[in-house]
C-alpha cells in the first residue's frame, strides 16, 4: 500500500524527514521503511525498470501497464 504525507504543511516534519534520511530535498520515497531516493533517483529508476523490480521484490502492487506507457513516452 501507499502512504502519502504532506510534509509541506509542517516545517518540523519537513525538516525532520530531511534529517532522518540525510537527504536535502523532497519528495522522498521509502519502501518498507527504507529510504530509496528523491525525485531524480526515483525517475531514473522508473525509466530503467529498476523501480518495478524493487516494488515487485517487496510485493508492492503497482500499475505495470502505466509504468510501461511512461517509459514508452520517454524513450
């Protein structure tokens, strides 16, 4: 399942997540509590298919057809 947290609504949460991950930017993606990366890293992983593998390995459902269409549109 997915959980979306609006860190922009609270400065303490926003700074806390940056401190927790030791990553200076948001958005950030976590899988099973582990920091995966920020927007640039996740975009690269998505386009390479690496994100699909990570989600599949962790039994996280996602729309593979939509992911394929995004990759096709960016090729």
